[in-house]
């Protein structure tokens, strides 16, 4: 009994029995959602912490369900990972980002779009080739994109992950380690992998104003990243005070509700224009 529908709320437990009829029905629902345009790509800006310019945007999926409303990713991504459906979802997100990429560019700093990958993508031999195909179809360069991979997705099968990441890096994608500090990543792997960015998990960033250990973890991660020649992004920046603290610590980029919540792609440029022309301070 892994899925329950109560008062229009979806609850999908990550421990679904993949043979159950309920699982099949959710998989059917997800396939239907993909085919009938119910999935939405939202974007959340990443700022250069010093200049406060928008330098990138993270693509985050939502499911606009006809009855249940906007379903957040944590209610279906774990299931999509279990069933392997996430591979189609990743490709859909990349394709959608490629389709919208040009419209997200305003004069000035180009905005790189970051896509979240799953373990399944890293294990799929054809994945790098598929991304190359989508880029070609849209006439875009890989340098316009960043790929975010969690530590745990890499550590699932480090050797295969490394092989895929090497190919993606060779194709010119910027690679970022997501949720840094929450998984069991090995620093030896970190050193070997062709990544150029670390994202400090939001649990540490949100805690840094009140919790001395969180503040120390954030500070050490920024130093570690810089010592390894990587740039560092803090996610979960919810206040001006934390943004200022991060800037003082030399953090390169910031992302969080204080700057903007994830927005539907069509609202992103309007937000960016307001942000760029806002009164300083
Ligand atoms: P994530 O990749 O770590 O994404 C960051 C999450 O933190 C997003 O939640 C974002 O809305 C939220 N967030 C951003 N700023 C703040 C803040 O200041 N405070 C707080 N409390 N939260 C903030 P969201 O969109 O619900 O996504 C949750 C997770 O679902 C993502 O975590 C990612 O693991 C997964 N996910 C979302 N979209 C995709 C996708 O297209 N593909 C895959 N594979 N996973 C996705
Ligand atoms: Ca992410
Ligand atoms: Ca994250
Ligand atoms: Ca996360």
C-alpha cells in the first residue's frame, strides 16, 4: 500500500512495490502527463553573489494535474526514479529548456539553464548522445547548459557515473554537484570528476544564521570548493542577511526564495527585468 489519494492529495511512498496495480496506474498517469502537456518547466534564478546579476536558472519540474493542481516534484520524482520513467522526464526537461533557451536570453549576461539529472541518466549509455541530438536539433551549444548531479546519484555506481560525466564534460557541459554535504561523496572522486561547481545543500544555508555548525560547514565547503578550483553556489537563500553573509564568505553564486521562487518560464523574464532595474539595496 504505497499510494493513497486523500482529499485530492497525492502521497507516493518511495517504497512502492513495482508490481502493484497502483504503481502501474501512477506510471500510466505520468506517461499521460508527459504526452498531454501536463508537465511544466519552472525556473529559479542563480545570482552572481557579488554583482547580483542573474547568471543561470535551475529548471525544476512541476505536474499541472487537471484535478489535483500543481503537484511538487518530491511527490513523483522518487517514483519516476524507481520505475526508470525519470529518463524520459530528464529528456523532456532538457528538450523543453532547449526550446525555451533563446527566449530566456536578454541583452547582457547569458543565462545558463541547469537541468537535474538522476542516477538512471548516468547509467544510460545513450544519454550523452541524446543530449547532443537535442542540442543539434535546436542549434544550441552545450555551454548554455549546466547539469546538476547529486552526490548520491554518483556514488550509486561511481565508475559508470564517472564514465558518463567524462563524456558529458567532453561535450562541453558544465557539471555541478548538487546537495553537497548530504550524501556520502568521497573527496577522492570529487577530485577526479570533471565538475566545475558545488552546490551547498539548502539545509546548511538555511541554518547558517542561527546554527554555528551549519555556518562552519558552509564556510569550509566554500574553502574546499575554491581550493579545488570549483565555483560554489548556495541554495536555500531565504534572507538578505544570509545573502550578505555568503558574499562575505566569498560564495560565488546564490539561489533561493529571497531572490525568487521557481517561476513558470513565461514569468521568468518579467521577473528578471524587474530584478535588474530594481533600486539598489
Ligand atoms: P533540488 O535539485 O535540490 O532543487 C532545489 C529545491 O529547493 C527546489 O524544490 C526549490 O524550489 C527549493 N528551494 C529553492 N530555494 C529555496 C529556499 O530558499 N528555501 C527552501 N526551503 N527551498 C528552496 P522543488 O522544486 O520542490 O524540487 C525538489 C527536488 O525535486 C529537487 O531538489 C530535485 O531533487 C527534484 N527535482 C525537481 N525537478 C526535477 C527534474 O526535472 N528532474 C529531476 N531528476 N529531479 C527534479
Ligand atoms: Ca538541483
Ligand atoms: Ca539541491
Ligand atoms: Ca535536494
